[in-house]
């Protein structure tokens, strides 16, 4: 009999926890290591999970040592800083199998100015954009176009918070001045045409030459109901969003093909999960951004829909056989909601260390709980980050899935009533479905 495999996941949040759950279901996997992981990584699998919370996703030397000592069979590089740091490159050079792009392939995410140039070269539909490396030049440009609206974007990685909407010149200048707070990531920034439309995300499994689209989601990035307030890493999302019809699917496939082919032609073959952040304007798809990984929390609703053994899917990515994979995706709709510390993403320091209650009850309500900024202390749990955990449930449609997720989430709280979550995740699809049902009844 084949020896069971030891795999390693590079991530610390809900996305990593979902990967643990999914690899844990593989008949080929015996043990899961997670760098850094968190204290809820074990709850969805009976297989042993070891976390290395003293490490960062960019602790390349230490990760390599662990891989050698533990004879790791596969590393899934799921987090963007690790891609930028070139973790995959180092591991591959040592003969270790990796799912996740090299630094050069992942430039599509960690260098947004470069990515726009790539999109232009391969005629991938995108907003107009202008790149700047000084505050002065950006302001001068804005002043020359005073009527325009922009997204001001840090070129480098900024935990999902580096894009600032600016409705007018005054807001754009303010946003340009804020680029400094992203440090090196904001030294180069973009002014992108503000496109008005409906956003969605799409994910493809790529093997360097071929790809398969694996799922779609719609995320809510702003912290408050009604899509108000500052951007976060993601407050919750739905799978199979209704905006994605056959026309959108076709365009998305064409865009992924241009990207995968272009990266191959440019000598940067992409092996791993490619994330397309898109916007639909009058039936046409434009690319807001590419990311070199699963989305978080999109992973929490798409990975559970894959019915194949994830370890075997990963082998197809590594071996260049993704085109032959008989990918099996279920038809359920999933909704995930982020439970965050009050004050997130601006200031939640005072909530750190407070007790988190009700996780066991939420699990008993049959939802999936994926941990993120959470620590186990004296048999209980406490807040250790902004996004604390994610509650995910499924159903035959968005209304059913959402009801189930919120029923479980309402069992969770934080000492001093310090829990915050959005109450309207999936509002677009819920409204659409209610309207369809209403019309059906009338008809
Ligand atoms: N949910 C957005 C992201 O992962 O970037």
C-alpha cells in the first residue's frame, strides 16, 4: 500500500483552514502541517494537524528545514506574501513538489503596475490606468483631469486594503497621500478608471499550460451592511453568484486563456490557483485584478464544492495534466460570513485578548467553522486578529444557505459584545431570488 502523504499548507487564516479540511478528506493524505496556521486548524479533520505559529509565511529557510525533516510530499503555497518572497522557487529548487506560482508568475498579484502592462500586452479587458512613483506627479495628473473618478491602488501587496475609491479630484489627492501608509507597497501606485458595474471573482486551476475554471463567488469587501465603510480582506461571500451566466462564463474562460498563455509565452508558467477579480458592465467583463492564490473568504465557499480528492487535483497541477482532470463540482450554493472584532479594519487592538464564546454551539448547528485570528487559552478561545473566524453553510439556494450560516453565527459572541459581522452577505442574489420566486408565484 502507498505510504500516506505529509502535506504542508502555507497560510494562517480561513482559507488555510478550508484547505486543511479539504486535504484532510483525501485518502492519500496522512498528516497536515500548516505555516503559520491557527488554533482552530484541527477542528474539521481527524488527521493530525501541526501548526508552526512562531513562523511567518515568508520564513523560507525554516519552512525548507521543516519540509526536509518531515519529508513533506507537497507544499500548497496559498498566501500572497509567500508568493512574492519566492517560497515556491526555493522549494522547487530543492526538489519539493509545490502547488502555487513562482515569484515571476505571481507578479500578476504582487506588482499591480506590471500586471496592467501584462494585461495590455495580451489584450485582457481592463480599465484605463496610469502609473506613478511620486506623490507630486500623481497630484499634478489628477489636477489636470478634475472631473474624473478613480481607484487609487498601491502597486504592491496591502492585505486587500490597498485600493481606495476616489469620486473626485479632492478624494483622489487624499488617496494618493495615503499611499505612504502602505510603505514599499505604495511607493508605486496606479490611478485606475473607476468602473461602475457588478463585481465577482472567478478561480482557475492552472498547470502552466492548461487550466480549468473551478468556481465563482461574490465577495463583500466593505465592513458594514449596504457595502459601506472601509475595505477589508473580505466580510463574506456567496458561491455561484447569479450575475455569472453563460455569457460571463465564456468571457472569463477567454480571459483565463489569455492570461495562462501569456504567462507561458513570457517564460513565467503559472502553476496553482489563479484568481480573476472581475466586473460586469453591460454584459462585458473587465479585469479589476488578478491574484496569485485562492481568495479569502472565497476559498471557504468554493473548495467545499470540489468533489475530487484535492491531493490528486494538486498532482494534476504539478504534473501538467489539469486538462485531463474530470473535475466534479456540486451544485450547492454556499454562504460564508466573517466574524470580526469590533473596530476592524481600523482599530481593534482593545478587542484582542477578549474571550470568544459559542464556537462549539455553532459547530453543533452543523455549519463549518474556519478559524483565522483566534487563539486557544485554558480550554477556551480568545481574539488574536481582526477576522476571527468564518462561518460557512450550504443549501439548495442562497436563501437557504444564508439562513443556515447566520443561524450558526448567532451562537458566537465575544466578551463585552465585541463581535461584529455583516447581516446582509449575499444581498444581491437574495433579492434576485426572492424576485424570481415572487414572479413564479404570481405566474
Ligand atoms: N476576498 C478578497 C481577496 O482574497 O483578495
